[in-house]
DNA sequence: CCTTGACCTCAAGCCAGCTTCAAGTTGCAG
DNA sequence: CTGCAACTTGAAGCTGGCTTGAGGTCAAGG
C-alpha cells in the first residue's frame, strides 16, 4: 500500500494530477488513513497505462473507458487498431509537411511564394483546414 | 479588393478568425468601407501560409514573426529546418507508438499487462511524461 | 499534549486558439 | 428615405488537462 507521496515519487505524476484523475474516475484510491489517500501498488501500472494512452492520443475520457470497475485494464483490441490507423494517418501528414519544410529551407526561389512546391503545401494546408472545419477536427 | 465575406468564401476561414488574426497582428486589412474591412487579394496567400504554419506546428505568435511590416513573408530558412527536425522527432515517437498499439491489438497475452512489448511501451510513455514535465512540453 | 507539515477540499485560474454574444453601426436595395 | 442584413466592437465563454491558492484537518514526532 502506497501513500500519495510514494506514488508521486515512483510514478513522477504530481499529486495534483493524481487527485484530478481520481476525481475524473480514472483511478481509485483504495482507502484513507485519516484524510489521506492510500493507493494499491497496481496504481503504478495504471498510471503508466494512462501515460501511454495520452501519448497515443487518447483523451482522458477514452482512457477512463479502458478500465473495468476494479481498475483492471480491459482494452478493446479494435480500439487499439483504430488508434494505430489514426496514428498512421497523422504520420503521413506530418511526413509530407516535413518534406515540404525541408524543401522550402533549401529552395533557391527568392520568395517562398514563388516556389511551386511551397505553394502546393500551402494549398494542401488550407484545404485541410476547410475539411477539419466541416468534419469536426481530428487531431494534429 | 475583397470584403470579409469574399475572403471567407475564398479561404474557408471564418470571419471571427479573420478578426482574431487581425487583432493579433497576423494579418492587416488594407482599409475600411465605412466600418467594414477591406482586404487586398494577397490576404489569401497569407491565410494559406498561416494554415500551413499551423499544420506544421508553429504557434500563431511564431507565424506572426514570419511576416514583415507589409505582410510579405520573410521566413527564416533555419526555422523551417528546425521545425522539420522537430517533426521528424515527433514522427519517430508516433511510429513507435503505432507499432506498439498494432502489436498489442494482436498480441495473444490474456491481459495487455502480461505482454512484454506492451509493458515496454507503457514504461516509455511514463518516462517521456517525466521528461516533458522537466523540460516544458514539446508537442504531441 | 502540542506542534508541524504533509495532506485534504473546493474553487478558480491558465494556456491557445478560437467562437459566441449583446449591442451598436452602416451600406445598399427598394 | 427606410429597413434590414451584414457588418462592427469588446467582453466573455469554451475545450482539455491540468495547476494554484486559500483555508482546513490530522498523524506522527518531540
């Protein structure tokens, strides 16, 4: 059994965040010593899992749905696949962007506006903005 | 010369956003007809460029510094390179994440917690969180 | 037993990048 | 000239994921 200080020390997650996660229902403290929260050791895995989810682009609400009542993970494999596909898409876009930037950085055109590739990038970016307005922003 | 409605129609950027950008100093309206803003046609390129910058991960403030007094772009090629490098880094992280998710989705371990690769991912994600706390979050 | 400092709660604040609202002004069609 | 839709302003609100602050409680060490 761990007190909050110990959880902070071992997970690197600030106490304020732990309280916030508990309030949101993402984690559970297993009891109190007086007012003070006590956590089961499993909390550390759970926090690592939350960190992973965040890094993968899940929202806290989505992550909350990945735990059963006991705090054990029960992650839908289809959801993982879907998120992987989403990441793939993001990666493709970012790669195109990176290549365009790389080109612009060494393009000899006096102004970037005179570079065909740069203009293509600009057009793609504004087209994407339009789409995201319509379809409720993805991410990135 | 374009009125705001025309700019909205041709750029897809909402009027509220145009006013916000002007207030922020990112764009300039070239005059007024009565109270109403009038824009030079160049605004369309400028908005496309802003969209591109946003998509590449620049903040509005950073983008603001990319225009000279006349609204002409004057983009530091080094900044573009640096942003490209940053994107590369992001892409690498996302790729690792995607591969891990993909694996977890088809991993036969009864619980994800029992899968070595999944646990490695978890640990990477929580280690990254710690670092980002210390060094003031990048993006993604 | 008393102090102390680590914990607690609840509410408010912060960030970026907008959007929305209420109330006021105006260009222009009829 | 009138009416009204389209524009204007400034301020406030929103989203997500926290952090911060004020003020309160309590377990443990001296």
